[in-house]
C-alpha cells in the first residue's frame, strides 16, 4: 500500500545523515537496515549495503530507481528451483540430448578432416 501524498515519501533520517556532504564515488558502501526507505534523487550514485536478513547486499542506486524502496533490490528469499522427480527426468533427457549432439558434431568434424 502506498504512503499518502500529504505525508510525502519516507526516507530514514539516519540514512540522509550518512550521505550528507559526501561524494558518491568516495563514500564507499553505506550499510543500512532501512529496507523501507524510499530512494530519493540525492542518493543517486551511492552504493548501499542493504540488509536482507542475512547479509548486506550491495545496491548501486541509479536514476531509474528513484521512488522505489531499497528493499526491492535486496531479495530476502533464495530461489533454488522447482522440481522433483519429473524435473530430474527432464534434466536427464536434456543432458542426454546435448551429449548425442556433441558426439554427432564430433563425428561430422572427423569426416571433414578425412576428405
């Protein structure tokens, strides 16, 4: 749900204090736990270490990100993959197809050398 227009965007005051008076290139990584802070135009060029619950992921802020929240660029869940028995069979068939394609390409390359 969005924040009301009368309140304005929420930017953590501590975060603003950390970037005040610094140059984006010389500041280094600025660590923060404030995932709910919106990205303001003053933050463009800075690199933030946004905490995802486990580690700080580096996020380089660009102009396209203004208005979004810092937490959007630091995912908290790791997607492994869907699957199970069916996925295992599909992967195995794909691997076999690659092997046969490689063998046929090798055989075709060997025939070309003999001629």
